C-alpha cells in the first residue's frame, strides 16, 4: 500500500505541476473501423454481456483505441462521432451539452451502469450535462443504445442509453497530456492505475480552460467574439479502488468530482453576464459476483450530490441502490432479474422549493433463443413513483442472426417518464419560470426496426427505422411570462439512420452516415400535429481516416439540412473537423485537432434574432498537445 500511495501522489503532483505552469495557480482547481463492429461485446443493450450481433437494438461502441487515436477533449466530443447522435452545444461558455438520440433528448446517462441523470438545473427534457461526465482519460469504452430502454432502465431511457465504462485496473500504467489552443484554451489530463496483487487503485484528474468564444456572424459574414465575458473552466477528479475478494467476486469503491464554472451570456443578441457554477460529488460502492461460475450479479449503492449556482443555488442529493442477477435456466435461455431504489431531495433557493421524490422498481428480462439463430428478448418493469404513481411497462425484441456478421432486429417498448422535480415545483419569480405539481407522467411506446451486416470483412452497414408516440408529453412553454411546464396532448417522432464504414486498404478507411428525424407535437388546441422547429431533420457525417504505425489522421464533414427558418437563419450547414496524431516514440505522441476549419456560420441550438443566430456555434479553432504514457 505504501507503493500505491507514492504512485498516486506522483500522478497528482504531475498534474499540479503542469497546471501551475499553464494557469499560474493550483489545479483542480491501430484499431479497425468500428462504427458497427458486429463482433463487439456489449453489456448495455441487454444488461448482460452479449455479442452485438445477438442483440435486437441499434448499438454503437466507441472503443478505447478510438478514444486514444482521436484525442477527444471530452465525452461530448466523442459522442459527435456516433452515427445518428446529435450533440447540442449552445456555442458559448458555461452552458450544458446534451445528446439527442432518435430525435429525443430523454436519454439516460450511466457511468459503469450507474445512473447520473439529475432532476434539477435544466428546463429541457435532457436531465444531464455531458460536461460533468468523468474525463475521457478514464474511459475504456462508450456504449450508445439508440431506441427503447425503458423496461430495462426505467425513466429517462426514451431516446436511448449512453453507458460510460471506465478502464479496468488489471495492470499498472499511467498517462499525462497537455494541450494549448485557440481562444486561450488549455487542456491538462493525468491518470494512473496501480495493480498490486488483488488490489487495484486508479486516480485521474483533468482541467480544461477557455478564455473566450468566437463565432462567425451569419448576418455580416464577419468573425466576432461573443459579447461580454465567456470564460469557463471544467475540472474533474476520479478515484477508484477495487479489491478482488475471490476468483468470482470483486468489491469496488469510487468517487467522481466535477466543477464546471464560468460566464454564460443570455445570447449573442441579448448579452448579460450569468455566472454559473456546477459541482458534482458522487460516491459509490459496487459488489460483483458470479453465480455457478457463469451468471453475473451485482449490488451497487450510490450517493450523488449536485450543486447548481446561478443567481441563487440549487442543491440535489440522490441516494440509490440497484441489484441484479442473471440466471441461466437452460442452455438457450437466460433471465435477468433486478430491483432498484432512488430518492432525490432538492433544496432550490433559486426556484423557491424544497421537495423530494423517490422511485422503487422491479424488472425481469428473458433472453430466449427459441430457434437456431432466432432470439426473443422480453421484459417487464414495475415502477412506483412517489409523485407520478405506479406503472407496469413491457418490452419485446426479436433478433434474427443470419451469420456472425449479419442480423436483423425488431424492438418495441413502452414508456413511463416521470416529471422531474423542476417540472413539478420550480418557481422562480425573478425570471418568470414555474413548474406544475399536477403534471402527468409521459407515457407511450417506441419502435425500432433495423439490419446490420459486415461484407467481406471490409464494409459495415447499418440501417434502422425508429418511431415513438407519447401521450402527455412534457414541455416548457416560453411564449409568455411566466414560462411554465405543461403536458401537451401528444408527441410523435419518426425517422431513419443509415451508416456505412469501409476499409479501403490497410491504411485508409472511410465512413458515412445519414439520419432523418421528424418531430411533431399536438398541443390539444385543435390545430392537430405541427412540426417542432427546434430539430434539424437531416443530419450528415462523412469521414476519411489514414492510419499506420506512426500516424493517425481524420477529416470529418458534418452537416444538416431542412432546418425551419423560423428557428434557424440558414436551412442547411456543413462544417469540417480534423484530428491528427503522431507517435514519436513508444510512449510519446503529439496531436492536433481543428474544429470548423472553414469557419462557417451555423448553429446547433435553435433561436434567431435580428437576422442572426442567438446561439451560434464556435468558429474555427485549434488545439495542439502532447501525451506521454508510462
């Protein structure tokens, strides 16, 4: 343990030294193309380890190799490379980032299977902020399940599930990096893992800082700084301790801290300094075991604390536990049974409320290979919510495996989405925002049909169609003062996703994807279904990659079209990003990243005023750095 302590101190000192040089103060402050790799093992889709070709859902994996090769700045940066995913960034300082899957913000975010969504601090359907996810240096893989997840995971998993899986502590190794970029950007990361016998310790810390934001103004085609102060900082620390108890059991303790602070202007056209400070302090314990040396089970308990300060303070404390056991009842059948409890208590000075909610749930999922190459996944979940009442939801997934490289699938599930505490009780008289304690839960169902294949071990193809139909969908009406939460009559979403990846030769890969989504709302005002103009219906990605023993380089075109001009100045946009890494030695590499290389004027968030975007995306910017592993 003395060695563990000394090594842990060494990595923390490394980061402190680096950040002292950069900021002048103390800190804490060759993989194959795998857009759709059918031999990948995934755990999120069915809550047990399965081959991707055997699960009846649309799943994408971001591997550790891809994270290392592309030197992602954070999780939001990585998720932009997921086909069918749309990462929304307002383009300014201390503001939240969220992901849209299958046209829906209602996405459940997990860290090692542990829920990190919160109930306060956001007026959208997204109850999370990607800025507060643990640093990418800690991540082994990211699994993204698009489509139904409600019967398995409960509330929030309407559009899908993002599961951040951190690195294993199976050997001792470390990594430090430092980057410098446009607009006074600085990025420092450090992590170290120690393995001594049956004990593993991992510590990681990072800090990203940016001094200001610049954008291309669509009104006069000039590059400008956001008016006023837009500086921000993002600090993260994670600590994990694992102890192998027996050959089939393991105990793990962990702590994740994040601090995201800075200035967020109201908009480009209505600047006004809004100081935002967000903190998370999450602790957890997880006990894993194998039953009969085959079926996995676990028990985890956690306590998440979230502090949000913006002209007042909101504190949320979440405590919860979850237990799960897989049971093989036959060679071709496996049950997964589980139970969970979550309690959220909020004290909101800003929103003038002090209340709590809790949810108790039981779930059962059955994976049955009822015929050669045919699998049926059926699930049922019972939720008892302290404010939204009780609900039983069902799911069914049918998978046909043609061979080890091809499958077709059908997935249907029911939705039960309880209102958040902000939806119910927020009451900010200063800014004119008011929740509704009589809101009904969102209910409905989702459907996904898809086909995936790998052709001649060189080409991956995935195509899917999705739709969702919700009743009593919750939205915030900003048309008057006060803005208020309400149930609309119905909401319909449907669309399709097509992604293709092809290995040209040993050094060159190409990939492309197209996603279409249509969102319509029925406000129960006699007007029927009308288009939700906040969504850009057509999204495109095209990338080319070169890689050899020393170089890894990517160019990515990203764009959208069909945007409604009541919410966007231009109906379409296209931007180009790049990433280049050079391995100078076995342990030392250099990297450069460029964003919006054509310096295009566009926006990912809806909103226009006076012929310009209220929330324009950042203009052209670069970051260069070095990474050392040991």
